[in-house]
C-alpha cells in the first residue's frame, strides 16, 4: 500500500477533524520514532481493524454476540448516521447482515493503514517528508510532529507499571498491543518485565477495572480483542 495521501479535489475544503479515534491512537503508539517505522507491520491490518471495531463499539454502533462455542458475530446497532470517515467503510460492511468477527477483520483491515496514517499527518501528530534514496529512488521519511504519542505512552505505562485503572481507550490499546505481541518492542519506554506481561494479559482478557467501561462495552471489546484477534495472530502468515 502507498503512504501517499488520497488526492483532494481542487478547491475542496479540508475535512473537519474531531476527537482522536482509538484506531489513530493505536497507529501513533505503534509508530517507532527512532526508526520512523510502524511496529508489527506484518499483522498491522488486524490490529487496526480491531481498533476500528473498538471505536464502533464505544460509539454503540455495533456489538459482538457469541453464537455457539467458537463463533462471534458482529451486529450493526446504529447505521443511520455516518460515523467518522475512517470508520464508515467498516460500518457499511457490517450493516447489511451479521458477520463473523474474523471475516470483518479480514475485510476492513487491509484498507486502513494509509487513511489512518494520512489522518495522523493531517493532525500534525506525524510528519511525512518525500525524498530520494541515492538521489534516484523515491522514499518517505516519517517523524513525530507532536507530543501526543508521549502522552499515550505515559498512560499505557501508568497502567502497566503503576497499576492505575485504565480508561476504555487505554485498556483497548493495551489489549491490542498485548494480543499482537508488540509490547516488548516498547522496552525503552515501558520497561518489559514479568509483571508488565501479566498485567497486559489480564487487560487483554477483559480485566479493565470497574471504572473503565460498562459491562456491555467490556464484554464486546473482549470478544473483539481476544478471541478473534488471538486466533488471527496465530494463523500462518507468508
């Protein structure tokens, strides 16, 4: 996929940017400032898809219902108004009929990387510079453009190392990072230890604390972030 932003019609106004989404937070957390790369690229589309479903769940637009011992299906609850443009394709895919979580992840994930990165660049959280390698080959350099990532890291670290109760977005971020296996890559910012591993796994299983979210949100997010994603991450990958 290209990192180039989608072209905007001449004279068209830039879209208004609302509150940061969970899927934006996740991409920004995964961005590695020292290398300018995104951690976990080989499974990134699963992570971003899970975050997008998390956003739709928090907004009470979808829910996951357990159907049988091994099946979780995603149901649309409110598709009458358009969500954020990053989430609209996912909701449109789910709305016609209930779909298996794995099917939804595979369908919506591959097309999320570029628009989410574009959004972070548009917000100024990441800067993108075009250049050439060896003076010939086009290249893209990504760097931090704001201190928002540092704030997100601090919230994750406070939960994992200090035992603070997470808000729903921080809990969802930690669950995704834990399920994807990328947390050890944050060792310089969040010292890796057995206690950090244990705390992250507990959050991955839905132990978010009573103040973090309603029971319904926690239950639905747990189905998305654990059962479905863990299965996805252990599938053979080329």
